[in-house]
C-alpha cells in the first residue's frame, strides 16, 4: 500500500507540538509494517538540510506551482526520517516558508499551506507515485481531499486514491478569505456564504476536509466523542455527528525507543519497572541541575508544557500558594508561552527559592530529565485531544495528575476510583479547588511508599507503543479502500 502523508511539522526537522512527534513516529511504524510512505512538509528556514542528509532534487528545480493566475516556483529536497525508510520531501519556497517560524499571523498564511498541498500533488505526478491513501493532518493540509476531487480528478494516477484526515486539535480551523478557494483550485461558490466549505463567513480549511475526506480520525477515543458535543465541537459538532460513521479515535503512541528509562542518554541513571533504584539518582540529579532543595520525603511535581490557557494553568495559579503552604511540595517547571503565566512562575520561583525552579524555553534533554526525576507530573488541561507527556510520565514511573478529558482520560486510571488498578490521579470538574484536592490525594498516596511503587510499576508496564495504533490506522486505510461510509 502507498501512502502520501502530508503535515506542517515533523520531528526532528520542525516542531511546535505533538503533531510533529506523530508525523515522525506513525509513518515510521507504518513503514515497518510494509506500507510505502512518502511524507511532504515545508522546508522552513530553521531546517538544516545538509545536517539531516537531504539532497536537492535537480530534476524538480524551479518547478512551477499554479495557484490561481500565478505560477510560484519551488525546489524540492528529499531525504528520510532518521532511522526509518520513510521518504521525506521538503517543499522549498523561501517566499512562503523562510520566515523564522513555522506558523504566522501573516495575511497569506492560507497561501503558504495551499502551496504545500499543490506541491505534494505535483511531486507525486512527477515521480509517478500513485497513493492508495492521502493522509492529511489538521487544517494546514485538510484541503487535500477536496483538491483531489475538484482539481486533480483528471489524473488517473489518483483514480483509486482515498483520503484520511486526522484532527489533532479542532480549535484551529484555518479560517480564511473565500478568495483563497480559487488559489486552491476549488469552486469559489462552495466557500461563499452557505457553501459547503464556508464557516462563520470564512473559507474553512478544516470544515472542507471534514466534509470531503473518506475517513476522519482524532487522536483519542474520548476526544472523538467530545468533539461531537457542543462544548468541545468548536461549532462543527453537528457536522461531526453527521459524519460519525466515518470518525474514529485512535490514541497516539509514543516512541518507546526515544522515551525509554532503561536506555535514555539524557538521564543520570537507567531504571526499569523491575529495578526502580536508578530513579532516585535521576531525582537527585534533577534537583541539583535546577537548584532545588530536595529531601527524600519531599514530593517533586514536574511540568513540561506550553504556558497556555488551554493547559489549565490558571487553575494552578489560584491554589499554588495554598499548595506550598500546606505541603512540602517541590516543582520543576519547563516551558514558555503566555507572558502572564511566565511572569507568575517567575514570581513563584523567587518567592519559594529551592522549592520552585523554572526553565523558560525548550530543552529536550531537560524534558527527559524532568520526566525521569519527578515523582508526579501535572497536566490540568481544560482539553487535551491526546497528550503525550502523561504517557512519557507513565513510562518513567512518574505518576500523572490530570484532568479527565480527551487522551488524558483514555490513558490515566485514577488510583482512588480503581484501587489496585490505578496508574495516576484524575479529576472531572476543572476548578481550582478540585485540582488542589486531587494533588493532595496524590500526596496522601505518596506517603505510603509501597502502594506508591505499585502505582508506578503499573504505569511503567502499560504499553503505549505505536504498534497497536499503527495497526488501527492500517485498518482505517483498508476500510477506506473497501467501502464508503
């Protein structure tokens, strides 16, 4: 089976969030199962092509991409995802992609990703690659199903091609001026008021994909249910309910080679579910690195996150001083984002020296060390389509404390609700007091080291590898090829 996988970001080339991790891991696992995958993404100015072994495709030099009445020249670089057989094609257009960041608020943001999608079709044509499946991801590539039907339907190369759209975050929909539909080669009237591709007076990339894709997926079963409700549906819940027969939630996996406490090169000492002794060394090393004063009985909570309202940090702000007053908690925090949250964590670091440590920015090695060295990991997100850090935490014997939503609900079992089976702690009502109570519940369990160790081991033994998830995607591909829904 041939698969065209198209995405706006992919680890290790360019990353802002979990989409990049999925875009690297899923194609790699599909390839191991005999699927031939070609991945398409932009060549951002931050990508060091020679460092990753990419080669410029001379035969595609200055290929013209038609967008409306304009022909835009591109170059193409090809290589592979490191450690895999997945072919990667970087679409090189400095005008659109050399801006110092992956996403922008520029007026031509829609044009940037329309170009990417046209370029993917053109490169497949030039190399005579006939995909059984085009797998799009989020709004940036959600036009592929419609472009296949309305603009590239003349080419028999795509006569048997079916489409899958994965929704990683419904909140971002790619709303743009209806005129951009012409640039995408789509009927203008379908983007106008009342048209199939229109939402709230704009041309919606994501709505277009939801309408046109043969199959839809989200990144967890619970999120697939949530987005069909008014509360989480972002105005598209009715459409998603209408297409529910084509919609499936498939939990993201994690790369268990990279996130493996037995072999992780970033951490102070290896450890496993059979021998947790090395985790104490990781804990001590983390405390030293971040300047924390940490006694054996001091519980350490880790946070690795974007500082954004979605992540529920306003809940923590409201109760943080109470947590510090009525416990001996320590915090190791890594992230950046909303200045309001950055300022607050800076304040807390100054107010509680030796108890609160903050690193602002991105540091992959430190992220691994926080996962390995913390006792607990906090994710109070208001919504979380899948989430990866709670799975990393479980893998490292770091007990997650999460809001029971999306993928967090699907991956963390509450230890009070299911005694003898729990792997963490979760809460339904996203309020400051409920969050505080949940953290104190976890601290009560932490005092019983025998039971705490059992919670850790159950989490570490849970299988979150991509193997099962990749099989579910292959079944979805095969279903799309067999029948309509």
